[in-house]
């Protein structure tokens, strides 16, 4: 009986901590949203300028980097760029469908560029929270309910809730689209990986290195948590995803997610090239070695 009471008390404290964290986040988001609403017209002008510049500087850079990474890894789907936005940029269409989750936008964005508002993300309150979008009172209650459901299923402990990563920069929406043709400065890019591709990515990030100061980690639930981690640490993050991500996106069971911080994507591409070359040389060695041994 005493253990049950202690367990219940821990759950209540964890949920209270989550509610406090959401409230603090919402207070900052409300202030920021009010300021952003005052300057919506200026924001549209700003984004319009960025969009025009993309055709020359940003666009050329992203096309080259995306092409290099996609070719080196032989990706089956293109890299998707994501940028938080305070308003719908000029020249970018608004999302017109229903999205079951934030991660489902990544699939749609493989073929088109669009702006999804904060409200478009609310069918998955956990994903919206991770993306840094504001939650109203109903949304906060729903998030606590989702966390409680996860706890009831033995899927997620309330003790973990305060540590769930979120994007610190607050915005009113996000732009999604193929990185190769992305029209403005992205915050992060995501891509889908098979196991052999994930091996190369881990080596390119240094996560496969053996050393005292090297921390190797593949993250998991929630899958979208890889985005704020990549942005905050400025390091690529590989994630095994989560049941929600696999359900809402429909990706194959053997596919992993990777999030690439844009500020380090060129460095990653250079490291990836060296890693692919090294693996090619080792593969040739191993093939020859195997043939020699099999011949006896």
C-alpha cells in the first residue's frame, strides 16, 4: 500500500512539473505571439525578401548540399527542410489538408513546399509541444491526458515528461518542403534512413568513434524529439522513432529518422563524403578477403 501511494505521488508531482513547464512556456509564447501579431505585415515583407534571395544564394546552397547527401547515401526519399515562421511567407502555399501529426508533414513535404500554421499541428498535442507551439488550456489538458494514457499503457513514465525536448524558439507556424528547393533559411532538415545508411550517418557524426569523451546515442520516443535536440546541440541526431511516428507517417518498419541542424549541414556533408569513401575502400578489402578465404 505504501509503495502504491509513493508511486501515485511521484506521478502527481511529474504531471504537476509538466503543467508548470507548459505554463511557463505558454507565458513566454503569449508575449512573443502578441509582439509577432503586431508586426505581421513586416514579417511578410521580410519573408518575401528571403524567398527572393533563395533563388540565388540559399537555393543554390541547399540544392548542392541536398544533392550531395542524397547521392552519397542513396536515399529513397529527399531531405525535407523545416523552418519556423511567424507568418505565411510570400510565394508559399498554405497547408489545406488535415494532418494527424507533426511528423506526417515530413511525408507531404517530400513533394511540395507549404506553410502549416500552429493550429494545423494540434491533432498531435505532444508533437505540437515538441515543436514549441503554444497550447491553450484545452491543449494543455489534452497533453496531460496523453501523457497519462502513455503511463497507463506502460509506454512512458510521467517522470520523463519534464525532460521531453522542445524547440525553444516560438513561432506561429512552420514551412516544410524538399530541402533542394527550400525557399528560405531552414532550421533543421530530416531524412529517412535504412540501417546501412544510418551506419554511415553515425560514422559521419562521430557517434561511432570509440573514445572516453564520445557519447553515442540513438534517441526514440517521441520521434519528433530529434528535431529540438539537433537544433539545440548543433549535432545530427538519429532516432529509432516512436509508434506514433510510424503509425502516422506509414514508414517501413526498418526505417530510422535523422535530423540535421542546418548550421552544421555542410560540415556533415563533407564528413559523410570521407566516410563513404573510407567504407568503399574497406568493402573492397573485405570482398577480396572473403573470396580468398572461401577459395581456401
